[in-house]
C-alpha cells in the first residue's frame, strides 16, 4: 500500500506524445458514443420492426460479437505493422459499416442492419484492440493503469453524446403506435412510418463518418510513435503483410460461408463459430502459438479475460435494459427513460475521474473490490426496493430502486480499464499485443450476457422469478415484460459483479515487469 500512499509525481503522459494521446482519446470517445447509441437500438428496433426482446437483443450480439471475431486479427495487424496502422484500418472499417446503414434504411431490413452493425463493431474492435495498448505504450509502466483510466474517462463522454443523439434523433422520432396498431395499419402507411423512423436511426451513424475521417487524416499524417529496433527488410514486410491477410481470411471467410449456407443459424452460435477461425490461426503459426501459451501461463492474465467477459457483459446488459426497467417501474416512455440513462452516464464519468485521481494513492485492485461490493448491493436494491417516488427533479421522478439502478453505473466506472491494466501488468511488449486481443475478445460478454438477461425479462415463467415472487407478474404487451420479470433479471448483473470482486481480491497485489515468467 505504501507504493500508493505518498503519491507519484511521474507524468501520466509524456509531453512529446501528448498530441497522439489526445487524438487517441477522441477514438475512445467515438466508440463510447457508438456503444451507447447501439444500446438504444434494442428498444428502437423492437418498436420499429415489432419484434420480441430476444430478437431485438441480436443488435448486441452483432455489435459485441464482432469484437470477439476481429480482436485477434487486430493484434496480428499491430504486431506485424504498428499501432498507427491499426487505428487507420479500424476507422476505415467503421466508416464502411456506417455507410451500410443507408441501404438498410432504404430496404427497411433488420437483417441488413444486423450486418451493418456487425461491420461498424468490427471497426471498433480493431480500434479498441489497438488504442488500449497504444495508450499503455505512451509512457512508463508504473503509470500505465492511471494513463489508461485517464483515457478511458473520455469514453463515457462519448457515451453521453451517444445517449443524447439516440434520445433526440432516434427515440424521439419513434412513432407511438403500439404493435397492435401497427399490425392493423395499411401496408403503405406502415412503410412510411418505418421509413421515417429508420432515417433517424441512419442519420447519426452516417454523420459520424465525417468525424472519423478527420481522425483518420490526423493519424495518416502523424509520425509513428513505435520506433523499431531495426528497419524491416522488404521480405519481412511482405511476410508481415501476408500474415495479416491470412489472419483476416481466417476471421471473415468462416463467418461469410456460415451466413450464406445456414441463414437460419442461431446468431449467437454464428458468432461463437466465427471466433474459432482466428483462434485456429494462432495455433497454426508457431510464434503466435508460443505467445498464446505464454499468456495462458499467467493466471493474472487469463483470469482477467474471464473477469472482463463478465464485466463487459454486465455493463452492456444493465445499460441496455435500464430503459425497459425505468419504463416499467416509472410508467414513462422510452425517450423519457433515456434521461435516466444520461444521468447514469454522468455519474459513471464522475466516478471514473475521481477513481483515476485516487489511484495514485490507493491500490487500483483494492478500490475495484470496494466498487464491486457496492455494485452487488445496488443490484439487490434494484430487485427489491419499492418504486414509490421519493422526490422529483425537473419532472423526473426518482424512487429507491431507480436510484440503485443509477448508482450501479457509478460502481462500474473504474472496472474495465482497471481489469485491463491489472491483466496486462508485467507482460513483455510482444505478449501485450496478443494479450490485448484476448481482453477485447472478452467483450463477447456483451453478446452473450445481454440475451441471457433478455431471456429473463421476456419470460413470464423464468426460473429466476422465484426471487421476485412477491412482485406483480402481470404481462405488459407493449414492453414484453412484467414487474417481477424485469426485477428478477438484475440477478444477472449481481452474478457478474461477484466474478469481478473475486478477481480483484485474488490479484490485488501490484505487479511489475519483473514478475513475468
């Protein structure tokens, strides 16, 4: 503990790389914005396409499944080339995916949206796999966790922008017609309504291409911060390019073949099958296989991947269904519920900034264990506390259970970057790049845990309803849930936070590069 008690005056970001660092911060904000706009597509698509909770949750399967599929390719890309090229390719893939929203809107196709969302997330996967270790590399290891927390603190700034855009452009432009009313409409009238709704889904994603392109131009014109020990020969460059191309084929070809040969395949199974190709590539190439086995010999690392899987799963699932919870418990619209989401994100940002400051005085793992305990307590409050309004601010009512739901976001604030920094602590630079891919693959938790939570919310006879037997289980057709079901679903976040707590307690001792085996 003495290591943290006296503070540390070492600059978190060296002066010479600050311009690169702050442009990387803009990438953190960009994918934060995209993540939280995508969360709001679940209730939006449920309305627009009149589909059940489980099918709407496929939005998250597409988005976070792509992270798992492309992460290994991204690590090979930055290993064979550089972090800079990883950023350029990630931004380029995002732009291509965002432009695919246009034909999805024109054809009013949930299936095309699914693919477009997947491609957008592929770009985000490459960006996250690249930017997190890129930030870690921009300074001494002893300030790496603080530096990453500082960069990640701007991620929820983007998230707030995403919520505002979703609220003002997407959710506020949803037609209030219920599923029954839509089913009774003439076909042309319904098409016109859906066209308008999908236009406003499309607009912010396509508009963000301009910002992504400006960031892309900056990195294109900026000198690479990675200085290789020796300049690669032409043969080495060709070999590196071939490896990157083959890695891309291992990631893309199996998914494409499965998609067209088995169009009715369960999308979760489809994503899981898609991750097998990149993993197979690691086993085929001897030096990557050696790096993989080196990582697997580090319990701090592979347990961190597991903890990250559950953390990302709880963040995505809880934020996705915060809207549904507030609608059901407070009797408000989806657009009004987005305001509670916004408050949650503001608290998330504030707590992350405070936590980042105190990390120079206290052990990050110890801080995370306290936050995890508090998070489990907020889950209990969300499940069991009453929904009677305690006070109102600006027309927004706050009950004890909703306050717990909002407080949950504050408890989550430091978890992702802290798990990331602890898991990569003490690894050599080669292993860090592949290690980063594993931690980004863990974002698959968002694709698997969100449907798990959805299955409880949308099931009037779920096993987990025994937890909320005293609450009303009358089914709400429009929200496709009941009070008992939506409350019971928050057992999923409690389980996930328990995993994070266990990791923080087991690996609470700080590590240095000398700890690596």
